[in-house]
């Protein structure tokens, strides 16, 4: 069992490294000085499309403009009371915490997702979500 | 914790479902309904775990409703060939079956199953040919597989997890077949997330 877990961890590590190092796509340099690979985050975002869209609400709320928004604060979506009453603001840090274990951070969320274990993959995904501002053509 | 009477009733129900042969229920349905017995035995408090399971199941039901509506849109688009239409309607039927089983389970757990929305936001203006419809459906199916994969570890009840895995497998088959129809590699990787 331990060997299987180690193998899966290795595969996960390798797949993460590969998407970061070898994949092409858009790379943007932010003020923080960190190079981020938007394409890698976009690939990971595929995991979200079962319930979310960039520009309109589905089973989950839309993601354009997420960073800086209050948890449960976007209009037109019926949030659970726990989300609606939360005072948390979505930032890279709070999103990282949420994506690691959504139900641990906000037990009443309806997001039935166990979370992303890899910190590296969470960072890549957040890098992508952070681009989804009103200036992004995908959000117009 | 459930009392013995409740557990016995549930066990008798499961026995009835599996032995009479008069009711045609899938293994998934039976597993889900049977799983109710142990939903109460989680490590969290009963009400917390139950509420979480109901929320997860309702999220799945909402996504399944959307899939049914999406296939309806595709079926009525006039863009599908007769052969593809037949497959699409079959897949839609699977999603309806998923809803029935999931909603029954929610009700058995004491919750209210979410209904379909009156309308859905679909990229209708972008659906101009058959491949557009197939790509759209494939995206939903792929997303559904991810959603179930992300939800399964949350079930404290292994019967619910097994049943959700069964639905996941069905949706993965849909995704693969839709990709095949799009002349894409139907199974693009050994691992899926």
C-alpha cells in the first residue's frame, strides 16, 4: 500500500513538473516576480468545469472576478447560509486554503470536492483564476 | 445513531429489492439505498455527516439535471445525425436514472432533493454543427467525472462512495465515446483528475 501511495505521489509530482516545465502556452510575469504558467493552471481548471463556468452561474458560481470578492458575495447565485454569512474575502491565500480542503475551511459549503493536495497544483490553478478579472477577454 | 428498528427496516427493504425481481433497480440504486444504513455510523456527529452527505448528493443532482437539460438541447438542435441522436438520448436517460437514484437517496436520508432549474445558461449561439454539440456534451461529461472523483473521498459511508464511483464510471464512458465521435483519443491518459 505504501509503495502504491509513493508511486501515485511520484506520478503526481512528475505530471505537475511536466506541465510546468515543458508545456507551452501563456506565461506571464506578475509584480511578485514569479513566473507563472497560465496554461498549466488552465489545464487544472478542467477539474472545475463540472460545476463552474467563468462567466455564468451553474451548479457552482461563476469564477470571473473571484479574487477580491467576498465569499458567497456574488449576486444571482444561491449560496448556503454558511457561505453567505462568511466574512472571508477571496484572495490567493484564502483560495489556497479553500482549495486544499473546502469542507475543512467552510463546513457548510455545497462544494462537494475533497480538495487538491498538491500545493504546486493549487498555486498553478490560483495563478489561472487570478487572471480572470474584468479585463480578461474571457470574462467579457 | 439509527435505532435497530430503522436499520432492520432498511435491511428488509434491501432484501426485498434484491430478491423479488419485480423492481428493476441497478446495483447502484441498491448500493445507495443500502448505504443509508451506515450513513449514521460516521466519525462526525450523525447530523453533521448526514447534512454533508445530503449537500454532496444534491450538488451531484444539480449537475445531473444540467446534463439532462444539455442533452435535451442537443437533441432538439437538429444538428445531430440519427445515430448520434440515439446515443445522446441514451446518455440523457442515464443521467435521468442517476437523478432518480440520487434523489431517492437524499429523501431516504431525510433531505430534500434539488429540482431542475427552470432554465440553464448554455452556449447556444456557439452550437452550429454536430461537433459543437458533441464538444459541449463531452465537456460536461468530463467535468462530471472530475466532480464525482472529487466528491467520492468525502463520503464517510463506503456504500455511497461505491455508488458514486459507479456513476463516475458511466460518465467516463460517455466522455470517451463522445471523444471518439469527435475523432479524439477516447482515453487520453492513464490517470484522471
